[in-house]
C-alpha cells in the first residue's frame, strides 16, 4: 500500500492560494456577467428583426442585440466590429472586408462571411418586405433585384471564404463603412427567414453585446452575450423598461431608472434644479423634422409651388416660437453634427417672391390651389399653416394619424404635404439625402426625381477628402433648396438624465447609444 | 434603421356623450363615385371605448377612413376596413386619455381612385357617464355648472364666482371670456381623478382644460375658501387662453400660472412671503427660464414656481399697471415670443425685469447647474486592421477584464501571503512555547 506522503508545511498554503484564485476567478466571471443592472426607460419594445426597424426605438433596441461589420463608438466614430478591417479598390467601388476569427452568434453557432451575405440579401429580398432595404441598394445589382429585373446572384456581395466579404458598389461611396454600421445591415442567425416569428423573446439568438433573456412584465431583460465580438459587455443586465408609473424625471428621482430621455419641457427646469441638474445632459440629436411634398401630383409637382411654400416661411422665427429650446431651425436635411464645419446658410424668407412664384405657376392666389391637406403626424404644423394661410391665402386642412397607420399610408398614398421626424441611419450626409430623396429610396415618400440631384449625390459619395466632401454636399444642398422637394423645419435637441458613474454613454446621440460600451464606474 | 420617430406627446382621444347612447342616423351622403355612407352610428363609454359604425353602398372603395376631431381643427384619420358593406371602428380609450366634455366631430371618407366621398360631419359630446354620477346642470351667467348628489348649492355658487372671476380676468388681460365655460363639480376624489386623467398630479384639487373651456372641481380638496380661490384660478386660465390664443407659441407657464395665482385674491401677498422665505433661508429662487414649460415635480419647487409667477405678475402690475398685462396678452395673440411680449407690455426688456425682480428679493437670478461629466467608455475597441477606419485616437484604458484580472491577481498574492503567515503562526502555536510567553 503506498504511503501517504507527509504534507509539507507550504502545501496547505498553496492549496489555500489555489482555492482562493479559483474563487477569485469565478467571482471575476460573475462580476462581468452580473453586477449592477442598468435600468433604461426606453419605451415599448417594437420588432426584434432588423429588417423591420420602423422607428428610433427599434434602432435603439436592435443596436444592443445585433452586430454588423462596423459599429459607431460613443463619439460617432466608425470602427471595425465583426470586421477587423477592410480595403478599398482604387476606383472606390469594391470593399473587401476581413472578418475576425472565431465569431459566433449568441447561441454559439459560428458566424462567417456567408452569414453577412445572407443577412444582407435577406434585407434586399423583395419577399422579405424589409422597411429599409434602400440602405443597401448602393450595392451593385441590389436595386435591380428589388425592381424585379435582376437576381440575388447578381447582387455584388461575395463570400469567397469564411472570413472574407467582397462588396461591389454601384458607384464609389466613401460612407460605406459607416453605412454598414446601421442595424438594418447587422447579421442575423441562420434561422432568420421571412416568417414574422423566427425571432422571439423566449428563444432569442443574436450577435450584439446583449441577448434577450426574458420579458418581465413590461420590462425586457437583456443579458450580456458572452459570444459578443468585443467580449461580454461590462454591465451584465439591462432592464429595458417600457413604462413607469410616473414621469421619467420622477422615476429617476425615485431611482427606478438610471437612464432616461426627458422632454424639453422638463429639461428647462431640471437644468436649474440643484439635485437633478447635475444629471441632465444635452445632445444635438441626429434628427431632422421636415415637411415633404407629394411631387407626383398637382400642385406640388410644380417646383414653383413648392418654392412658394418654402419662401413664405421665416423658419428661424417660427421654430423658436413653436419649439423653444427643444429645437433649432433647420437649414438643411442634414443635422449640424454631420456638417464638419458649419451648416449651410438658410434662404431668407420672401413672401413677395413666394406669391410671384404662385402666380407664375398659374395660381393667381393661394385659394386657386384648392384645399391642401397637411398631415401633422410628426410635428406641430400650426405655425407654418398660419403663415401659409396668411401670406399665400391657401385653404388648408390639417390631419394626423396614429403612427402605425401613418407608416402604412406614406408609401402608398402620401398626403399632399406630410411631416416627418427622421433619425439619421448612419453618420453621413448621404444617409439623409440618399435615403430620403434618391429616386429609388423607399423613404422618398414624395416621389421626387431629379437627375442633377442624382449626379451630385454620386459626386458627393465619391469624395473622400473632408473639404471635397463638404463642397460636394453643399452642391447637393443647393440643388435641394432650388427644387424644394422638402422643407427642413427643425433639428432636435435631446435631453437625458444619466445616473452618476455611468461611463461610455458618450454624446447620447439618438440611435447610436451602444450599451455594450457602457459601464458603471464603481 | 433610424427612420421615423414617433411623436412623443400622447394623442388626446375623444369620446362620446357619457351614458347616453348617441345614435345618429343620417341620410346617405351625396356620392360622386356611385356610393354613399348611411346609418352613421356612434357610441361611447367613459374611459372604456368609443365606437363608430356606418354602412357603405356602392362599389368597394380603395380606402375608407374615419376622421375624428377632438375640439380643435386637426382631424385624426383612421383607416377602417369595409366588410360586406359595413364599417365598424372601436377606439380603446385605455390607449389615450380623453377629458370629459370633449366635443368629438366625426365624418367618414371613401376614396376611389381620384374620387373622394365624404359623409356629413357630426358632432358629439363625450361626457362622464360613470355609474352613480347623476349629473344635473344649470346655466349661471357665462358658466354652465354640472353637479351630482346634493351639491347643487355649492355648484350654483361656483357659477356665480366663475362670472366674477372671468370678469376680473378680462379686466386684467384686456380680453373678454370668448365663449361660455362648463364647470363640473366632483364629490369624491376617485371621481375627480378619473375625470382629470392619469397624468394629473395626485395633489391637485381642480383642473382646467382651456381649449375645452371646461373646469373640473373636487369638493373635498380643501376648505370653502380654498375652493373659491381655486375656482377663480382655473377660470382665469380659460380667459388667459382666450386672451393669448395664437397658432405660434404657448405663453410661458410662469406667466399663465402667475396670472391665475395672482387672480385668486387679486394680489400676491402670500406668494411674496413664500418667495422671500425661499430667497432668504431655503434653497434659493428659480430662474424664469426654468419656469417656461413644465414646473418642477417636487412640492417645494412647484409651490415656488407658482409663487414666483404670481409675484412677477404683481411686479408688472405694480410698476406698469394692468394695461401692461393687456398689452402682453395682445402681443402673444400676434405671435410674440415671451421676451417680445414682456417688452411690448412693459417697455423694458425681460432681462431688466428679471434683474429688478431678483434684486427685490435680495438675490441674483440663478445659472443652470453644471452637469456632471460623462465618462468615456472604458470598453476597448477590438484591434483594427486594414486601411480604415481610424478608431478614436485617444488612449484607451486597459480592458476592464484585464483590469479586473490584475486586481484579483494582486488580491490572490496578498492572500497567498496571508495564508503563508497564518500557516507559520499556526505551526508556531503548535510548537512548544516558553512558559508565560504569548503573542498577539
């Protein structure tokens, strides 16, 4: 029988130390996967499918649940997420992305370049009925497939091996790396099909920093995705609150929430409140509110009529009156944060010229236009309507719709004048001009087509130098001003209450809040 | 992604005449497309739902819509599916609060190609028809008072007081009450809270919806004197609404509430005491920029907001007379900003007026509170390769996991030392020790 060796004096020491380190190691794991949850008053959950993102709330949620080739950091810079890098061909039309090694979906399934291709083609597939396929129609052959003359095979996306994705574009687009950060272009698991219930709360598989764990009452509970490309996020659990019993500020005071977007009306007093004021932060949101015209039907198929409506408005004065500190008058569809230097100057209001243009268009007075219907679903139209009535003599009826009804009507039968509150898809002027006004854009609700605009947009997309980009987009802006398919109205300012010690929320830009990069200081 | 953003303000929904089944049957509407609406019917239950129905004769339209108005000129358009010539629409009022006494205008619209057919517009009144509320009413001057149970006496007194309050407010603001008002007198707290809606603060004892020209009173809110002054406050809000109505800008809350509070007793003596106390010994006063929209949520802040509004109005009246108030109201009607309205009324800038106000209380106007800094993310960006992009140039802190691991390693080694020392100590304890020896 072997003898049991005599235990040396240091052996207990080593055992204890090893035991401690094992415990410490497991404590470390639980600290990164658990700890203090973040309670975010986000509003009601919408879709879990990136193909059906309908509004800013959807963007905010799906950004936590899915990853794309690139991602936007908390200051708005693009970085490689699933892609460790990429190269661009000399003509700027071919991007070759190199994916990171050993990528996985949240259920452990390997994630390869074929999944990226499949995800993008799914968005482009007319059978999917995606809400924003036009985000990807800069890819060669994509628009043709969507219009029924091409095929999926002809779309310029190749996955020659598991870590390489080659994308051919219709034209050079220096904003493409930013574009693929948009959640619509994120990567969905192989189970994704065109059925409405392939993804569910109870059986969620994603690729982002968080995965859906459960629905606790009205609160969606997100837990850290241990397979996330950047590793599990520091905060182990996000409580995605749909509602609270009181107001957002009251819930913050009661410590029921840690992060909440507050109305400008509340922000005005919170800014001076000694106890709440330190937690109030302001961000120039990447949003624009604008009037759009149905340019396919009289009278707004006539540029002179649209210009008349534009020139009648003293937008700086009217927006100040209507929105107060909640917004500033917009001089462009593109929010200031996306104009590297300064925003374009506004055209001075000129009611006399507006009336002259109406006469030139064959309308002796505004009354000759017939009754104009304005849909006010997305903004307060009363000030503009008052001016159009007063200055142009137009007979106007004001209508609105529930948001879901409005979404349905816009592409099918847009009102003569409609109102939109738009959140930028990705940080580039192209995201506004292109997705709202290019002829094949799904959200070009007014049906505006302008060959010069298309040419100028291609020039702008090609530009890589910042100065060259600015000049190009100023030319685009000038064309939009001259043709007036839309009237930019205001740029929002958003206000947030942020619990002390929450790091990484950056500039709190709406639509770009990546909670995977957020941590508690303690 | 990104896309459209929902409008954040809740949509006010309408309802129909409470308790009474409002049934309207109209002749078929004239049709330009070979079809027409008939059998228009509407019904509602307070706080539950409202329903609309009609029949359509003729070829199926491309689209049928119900247009609903809730007291303003804007119409909410609701698509409704035509099923075998029948149109039915139900609005769940749990999705949106509607104040009682809201007039609801409705009409149907059918679209066939370029042809549009509409029914005549009908108007209904959404009333509070909850069981047990046996409403009676009486017209007293420019007010119609509504009460139930044994509250007729006080309701009638409210009618008299409302007339007095409206006259006083009209004198102050240089603008008459534009149309009659309704006053609903509630007995029980639950009844009152149900009427004023879920958004109302629990402590309020009365409320006015000026655009509906309606005031809601709760009899158990306080003493008779309190109720009387509160009624004057709410009626003044309606007159203020009339006197400043414009499509451009909502006047500052401090002015609206200040005028209403000042009008409770025709001065601001009580409020001045409160403001003086706050200025001297408590948390200080608030900037008027903080009082332009919503008031603070805490009781102290809310009370101070009302008091500052009233004392500012008192200052204007004292220095510039009631004509100044009328001129301010008139400026709003023509689309002035808050600053321009004050200037138009007093001839001095709002800044100068505020300086005088705060000086009178021995303080200066506060500045906004500096926000706490927002920390940069301490989550490392994964290593990049290739020609683009240029990730943040700022130096990144060590990854959290690495930091944590290093920390635990240090603890581990410290623990290792502790265990080593403990082992030595234990062994030494077991060793023979000299008598009388010991260690701590």
